[in-house]
């Protein structure tokens, strides 16, 4: 699977890694302006490493749900177009705002992704919707935000099994979430995010017409 324009494999201390070019975030490793993108700390990074058919080319408008302190969305904003980052917890949002201060294409929104009507007046139609909220009801959040996605757009979603049910077999959780998701999306590719993230499924989907 090819990488989007603006994402490269670069050498950091002799080890190959994904990298994007942009302002450094805290103490992360950088070489010649390229920032190491650690798949152990990023579900989207793991999707790229695990070869999911993500369909991203670079330059797309992005809505990112569950931005936390901005680890992954900062890399995405390095190679994407306008990137709207939704996070509802105030503490990580403070860090996210700092990360965005250096990036003119990254727009943090302190909002609840289950209430898209609270940011619908700000977010334009996007070509890519990324979801990493890691809470119960992950399919429902993706369905509620489908309205922002262009008809031929891509959903990149990480499903964390334990967020839905700590005791259930992860595979049966993934089946249930994908079945709910299928009411509004056609699933194009899916794959476990091991060895980077245990009991997570990566899903690439497009809105069902
Ligand atoms: C697994 S972390 C995200 C990590 C981040 N995507 C990254 O790779 O850098 C999940 C985040 O989703 C946020 N979250 C959970 N439910 C949310 C909701 N309904 N609306 C907005 N953010 C939510 C949590 O506060 C948490 O920061």
C-alpha cells in the first residue's frame, strides 16, 4: 500500500520509521525537519504499517474524532488539508491547542463527537473522517458524523474491543460494531492493528449511497 504524499519512510538512529514534515511536538525524534511517526502511539500510523487500503493521497480535508493531545492528528495535519480535531476532555485539549498553534491547517474543537450538531456550523464537508474515540458506541459515533463526509470519502476508524465490552471475545465485538457500521457505510478493508495495538481493529469504509 502506498503512503499519502507527505508521508515518508525515514531513518531515525538507523531504524526506518514513518515520518511527516512539520513543527516538532515536545521531545519527539526529528531528522532534517522530519518527525518520527510512532505506530505504537497512533492507530492511523499502525493502519499504514499494517498495510490497510486507506486510500489517502495527501491534501484531503479531514475531520478527526478523539484527537486527545494531538499525537496523531498533528502528523495528519502535516500532510492533509484543513484538519478539524474534535476532543471533549479539557486536559488533552490544552495540549492539542499548543500543537495547533504551530500549524495553520489544524483546528481544535472542544466538542463531544456524539453531538455533531454542536460543530456542524464550523466543519466543512471532508474527504476523510478519522475516528479514534475508544469509547462504547464507536459505530454510532461514526454514523452520527457521516453527514460531514463526501459521498466518495473515506472513514478510517479504530475499534477498541475493550471499550465496547471488557469481557467479550474481541472478534465478536468487532463483528457487532462492523454490523452496526454497515447500516451507513460500506466496509472496504479491515485488519487487526497488532503488533502495535492489542485487540484493536482498523476499518476503512465509505458512505453507503
Ligand atoms: C485513544 S484516545 C485518542 C488518541 C489519539 N487519537 C491519538 O492517536 O493521538 C481517545 C480520545 O477520545 C476522546 N473521546 C472519547 N469520547 C469522545 C467523544 N464523545 N467526543 C470527543 N472526544 C472523545 C477521549 O477523551 C480520548 O482523548
